[in-house]
C-alpha cells in the first residue's frame, strides 16, 4: 500500500510518488518522481480568457478557480515552459480547465 501523499489535495505534487535515492555512503535521500501533465483529452474546459494588461496566473486562478494557489492548473491546460508566458501577451487566449475528475469551484467561475 503506498504511503499517503505528503502534499495537500490542492498541491500539484499531491499523488506524485516519493522515491528514494541511495547515496554511495548508504544514506537514503527522498525525492519526488516526475510529475506528468494531464492530457488535453483528460481536461474539462471551464472558460476561455483573453489576457489583458496586468493579468497574472495567480490572479486568474483566484478569479476562475477560487484560489490563487491553483495557478498551476491553468499552466497545465496551456502548455508553457514558464507560467509567466501565460499572461505576457495581451490578447492571448488561454484555456481555464480542470482534470475531468476535479469539480470546478470558486466565486468567479465563468468566462472573461
């Protein structure tokens, strides 16, 4: 039976397996295995947002998902290497989505 996740349900690392690396001196160092992004087919779109000057991923997460800490969900739905790319270009359209098994929540769920 796998150990419970050391991260809360809202963390992008929740459910990512912890592995152990053994150093030459025998010490074991825990690390997280690679986190795979969800496939586009596994996401449920909630809204599409047109970026305006001053937008930031954390502010959009609060608006659409009810928590600024969930910015990473927006980054997952719009594959970028750096989350700042999401809002760097006014006029860019980004998808607000959640994995199919995660219900949407938050006061601002809608399109913008």
